[in-house]
């Protein structure tokens, strides 16, 4: 159960060859094509659903007063939340010098990027007039109206835009040295040009490494509070309004932890799948699975505490509206998603207390899947159990997503899969140079006691 | 074809420790235009090269301050330019403005830091004389290189022997790019 620790020149070469051979000489062409065809089919569903939405308007969706948001917004929160784990694995564990992160960070960051793309498109599609989404940006227009910056909706625009940009920059800067080693291993001219352009002419010069390290570590140090700010901000979309079940100060940490929880679950699923598909058993070792299991368990138990705190707040407040919302959640028409979330999130999770089960890829994958679905139900529950009965009894209305909302959701999974499959086909998905660096540092530490 | 001018001597080493030692000794010998190349960042190489540049952290700090200032002042200005009275709440509400201020601080800091990092490194630069050295591609795999440019004032005919003496397994000459002086 040792993590990969190349300590010799042969070891260094083996790691780089193993990682760069995947994009350069792709081993799983047939399986990849099948998956890619499926992903493209789902992506087609996305495009068709968005087209229908644009042509016929938001009326094709099931959301209406008082449920304005629909699953468009609950999916948005779910996707962005999944993204957060990539940044946390990458940035937080880099700063804490947890070398085992090096086998996971590249594809976890790619996951972040694609999840944020899938999430970020949702609010735009959700606008009644999506072609005017730029109205939320402060630009000097002839109407002489500015965005209202006291509204969390404008915060959202800046938070997601910043998060997308910073995730992209952090991921790209961290990958430049591996683009260079892929360029140097490439045999065909198009591959050399492609990776050469991506590598920006990186040569591995000592002074470049020194500046690169300064920039990379600073980005990481800034990315950790950024993650927390982004999902806190998203929770303020809820908590800043006077809606029963939402207006609570526990929401920002509750959302951030739930986001990390769902993200670690998806990283676990990706890690076990990629490991098996590409035989990366010496790079993604049982120790990595063990650590992913622990992270999922820890963030999961903190999320469970959020459930308890949320319920306690409602009971303690004594507000009739709060109590009624709590009652609706536990026993009302949306009880299925409340209890579904509780069971799927926290029941299989308890298997993760056992080390031997954490190290079994199948178990870890299934727990990850269960949590991913459970967290989707949680976002769904939080939205609709609060909205479907507002203060005016005359506007009470149950919400059901329409076919077009479901097809758009399936399509957004297709968008994610398409991007992720292209990533593993074309780019080095594991950070080879950081694994070599960790191996060298461990050797030096051993030599100096 | 005439003999091409030499851009630099490229010494290849088997491991990082020898490279670190070689860099220290090249610096002690008074060379100034030299550079080490490695497949991964090496702890201690920065000190051995005598690298102490404040630019990247400084740019990150200044970018962050500028981003925060722009973010905050943008919100103050737009609120004053088009005031909306919401139940008598303050037009300029710093508490509500902090989130965008923070986000733009992050954006400013990260973008400035990374751009300055690339500029100081002279990247992107897709063509470099060192890429013409046949073994240099190993610098991204498992070999370590010390390069002393011929433009170094200390560069003499003895530099090749000096590099050999540092434990290099081979020393190559990198030809200067054609058309260059």
C-alpha cells in the first residue's frame, strides 16, 4: 500500500512514460469511443433541450410562482458544489504538503473546471431572456442603469466568473510542465505542435521553476478561501431572503461542506474508474482510495451535522412558518427527497469507517455514487420544500420538473462526460512531475534523517 | 555548411544532488550566465542559483489590492450614480459589497501573479537554442542539465573541462540560432 515514490532516474522516467503514454498512445480506444458516443448522445439532448427552451421560452419548464427556480437552480448548486472538491484536493493539500495528492489533483481539477461549466450555464439558461445575460455585468449602457449590487444575484455572477477563471488558470499553470514532457515524448508532428503550444516553450529552467512555484503556491493559497467564498455566496442566494427553511446563518458552512462532500464522492468515482480503465494501479494506490474514503467520510459527517443544526434551528426558533417547513420536509409531499438524501448520503457512508472497505474500489465507487445522488436530492429538497408553500396560501403549488428539464439535466451530464473524456484522451491526467518531486524529496529526507 | 556559432555548453547530470553541487560550484567560479534544468522543481536549487526575486509575490499582492479597490469602488460608484432606495437602506452598503470586492481581489491577484510569472520567465517562447540539443528532451524526463552560455564573461576554452569536472556524464554544445549573432 505504498504510494508511488520514484527515487531513481529510471523511476522518474517510468512515471512520466506511464502518464504521457495515455494521451500519446491511447490504450483504450474502443472503450473510449463507446463512452464518447454515449456522451455525445447525451450532449445532443442538451443542445436540443436548450434549443426548445430558446424557441418556446421557459414555459416548457414546470417551474412557476412560487417555485421560480426549478431544477435548473438546484442542478446549478449541485454542479458547482461537485467542482469544489477538485480545488480543495489540489490547493489545500498542496499547501499542507500532502504528497499523495499528486496522483489525484490533475483530473480532480479538470473535474472542477467541467463541473463549473455545467453549473454556470444553468442560470443563463434559466433566465427568461438568456440572450440578455450580460445585463448583470456592470457596463455603461444607454439605459443608464447599473446592476443592484446589494442583491446576491449580482454576487453570484462575479463569484462564478472568478471561480471559473481561477480554476482554469490554476489547472493550466499546474499542467504546463507536464505539457512540456508530453511534447518531448510526442513522436508525430501534430502532437508535437499541439503539446508544444500548450507548454508555451517550458524548458524546466531552475529560475522558471522558482517563479512557477511562487505563482502556483500563491494561487493555491488564494484558491482555498475562494472555494469557501463561492459556495457561501451561493448559500446566500437562499439565506439572504426571508424564506422559511432558508433564512439561517448555518447555511454558508452547511453548503460549503455539502459541496466538498459531493465533490469528494465524485472524485472517488472518477479515481476508481480511471484507475481500472488505464491500469494506473501503481499511481492511484489503495492508499489514495483510503484517503478519499476518509475525506468523504469526514466531510459527510460534517454535512450530517449541518442537517441536525438546520433542524434544531427550526425547532428552536419557534416560528410557525419555519416549523411548518420542517414538517413539510420530514412528512410532506417532498419527504421522499428528504429521506432519500438522508439515507443515500449517510447510510452507505458508514462503511467508510472500515479501512479495508475504503481500500476496495468497488465499495468506494458505490458509496461515491450513492452520495452523488443523495446530494442531488438534498439540493432538490432544500429548494422545493421551502418554495412550494410560501406565506400566501393562495399561491401554494407543487412543482414537478417537465420532460425538458429532465432532458436538459441528462444533457448536462453529457456535457460533463464529453469534456472529461476529451481531457483524458488528449491531456496528461496525472501530475507526473509532482510525483517525481515528491519521490526526490522523500529520498533527501531519508538521507538526512 | 559552415560551423555554426555556439550558444552555450550543455552539461548533463544523472541526479539532482550532483546538479545542485555543480550549480553551487559554477556560481563560486564566478559564472553569471548559467541556468540549471530539471524535470521537477528541486528543493534548494533556488538558493544555489542565487535566485531571490520578489516580482511574482509582489505582483500578486498589488494585483489583489488593485482588484479589491476596483471591485469596491465600482460598487460605490454605480450605487451613487443610480441610487435605488430599498426601504431606506443605505445606498452605499459596504457589508453587501464585500463579496464582489473579495472575488475581484482574488481574480486580480491570481491573474497578475501568473502573467508576471510568465513575463519574467520570457514565456511563451516556443523556439529556443537548447531545443536543438539532441539529449535536451530528457530534461523533462529524468536528466538534469547545467547550461553555461558562451556570452558569459567568464566563459573560456576551459569551461568544457570545468563542466566535466563537476561530474557531468556528457557535455554538448548548443548551436546558436541561425541568423543570430
